[in-house]
C-alpha cells in the first residue's frame, strides 16, 4: 500500500502543476511528464513480484471506465508501444514514417501523449485512491506498530522475499547509505 499511495500522491502533485497551467501540451516537457504520470498511476496495478498487484477492486465504480482507459493507454501507447495500434481511421499513434522531400529523407516518430482533458478526469480518481490507500496504510501500521517499536531504533526493510525471516529486517550500514537520499517516511506517532 505504501508504494501505491506514494505513486498516487506523485501523480496528484504533478497533475495539479499541469492543470494549473504551468505546463501546456505544446511544451517539450509535457510529453514525458504525461506519459510518466500514466505509467506511475498504473504501476501499483501491474504485477510486482512477489508482492503482487493492487486489486482493481479499490477503484470506485464511478471511475472504473476511466481506470480501464488509463491502463489501456499505459499498456498499448506508452509502456508497451504497439506499432500496429490504430486509434482511428488512418491514425497510428506509435508510427514511424519516412518523409522524403526529394532531397533528404528523414525518419519521423509520432509522439502520443495524454491530453489535458484525460489528466483533468484523472485528478478526482487519484485523490480517491490516495484516501483509500491511506486508510489501508494506517490499518497496516496499526497492525505492526508493536513489532516496529519492539525492534527498537533503526531502519528496517519490509520483508517480502523470505517467508522464514522476520517481517521487518534491519538494514546494514551500507544499505542505509544507499537509501539515504531516496526516503519516503510514514509517521507512526499519529497512531500510537
């Protein structure tokens, strides 16, 4: 749930920046950012061995159609760009075309991005998913707060690989150094 919540918060924060007009569809940054937002949104719903994927049951009924559209965009346009994909008559968003003006041939690649209207529709969905994943995170934290407190001070990785090891494994000093700059923290003091 932590990874899902983090992903949805990142998507929300950047959707807001785009929708506030700080980034238009014509800016060069728009394409990678919109594609990235679609892929980051979809990440929790794709297989994450050995944890698995976030169940689509978490998506409220009123957002199911939009969710399916986003997942389809991710799977066919962005993460697994199908060159044969056709979205309309003579419209191939992942095409490669050779243009030759009689002098110099050029290879051109189409660049499909999520339209702003799709991003506008995503914002309420993402906000809802943040609420739902936050609730699940809290529930998980309450379940394991005693175990965490009993471990004492330190940094502990959630064990998802070894069923014989404890659920929280202490990090080595080397592991702590590697993660020092990429930390996402949940404050357990709010539930004690």
